[in-house]
């Protein structure tokens, strides 16, 4: 194999390790609902498009096998870190849907969620699809892609990954994701607390009436109506928060 072609192939491999690992987790682009062939094509297309831009700054292939393994492992680690940080933004909306289902009373009807690999409620599944749709329709998916490109200046291939700073960044992203999820689910949480307080007072006044049994269908119906009313506002709040959070990805802030 000619030396130039071998160097280009190695640079493509390096780009694929970081960009391909991140594309498995990116919100909107790396959803498990997307066929594997399309996600694989995306993971192969990104390095191919960026090779002329980023290739000159990439290191040459090391001769020692341990150094090669270390270089590839570091690139995969950086890609997974950036992809996971961006994914946590979308998971905030999914967790809000899970909390909403618990408040409404839809915690029992479960179905498999391919993105989380576990069973989840119908509202959480709906919110997950809405998050992916909003990411793609609003153009927010471009922010993590830009962060991936800028990450090569912040974390050049072969450079030591600051594990302490990386762990702190992931912990901060998880905390912000849960905080956003609770804020989004706050209207349904408040409605659930008030409705249960009213049922408790009714049970106290008329203990012979099975208040909770009678009110369960009405609670679900009113909860779904309330969810439909506040859903547009929830999506706007999430989209603004997602844009602000994605703008702080490494390489963009």
C-alpha cells in the first residue's frame, strides 16, 4: 500500500473512532429507532467529509502496538464522552415524561424502550420521540456535531484525557438533566399533589366512600388533558434549555 494511502486510511480510522463513537449516542442522529444501516452510514460519512479538514492535524500511525491501542482507546473515550453529554439533554425530556406518567397514574402500562434498553411508560416513549423530532427539525443536532469538530483543537488525538474534569462534566450534565426533567414535570407534579390532597380530605370526611378507587379513571383522564394542554409549552422550555446546554459542550463554550 502506498505510504500516502496508508496515512489517509489511518487518519480516517482515527476520525471514525471519535466521530463514530459519538454518533451512537448523539440525540436525534443516534436514536435506536433509526435503522442500524443509516447510523453506520452516518458514522462513516462524517469522517469522510472531515478528513480533508482535520486530516493534516492528525498524528501519524505509531509503530508500537500498545501506542496504537492507546491512541484508538482515547479517541473512542472522547467520542463517547461528547456523545453522552449531548444525549443527557434529550434524556431530560424522557425523564419528564416518565415522571408525568407516574403522576397521572400510567405507571403500569409499560413497553420496551430501545433507546434505554428497558421498559418505560407511554408518555416517556412519546417524549423521547418528540425530543428526537425537535432536535432534527430545529437544527439543534448541528451543535454537538460542531462540538465534535472543535474537540480536535481542544483534545488533540493522543493527548491525555483529563479524567477528573471529564467526570466532573458528566456529573454536572447528569445533575442538570434531572433538574430540567423535574422542572418540565412540575405542572403535573403540582396537579397530582393537589388532586391527592383533595382525595385525602374526601376520604377523611366520608371514609365509607372508596375515593381513590372511584377517582382513578378521572385522574388519568384529567392528567392526559392537562398533559395535552401544557405539552407545547413544555417543548418550548425544553428546546430553549437544550440549546443553552448544548452550547456549553466542550469546544463551544
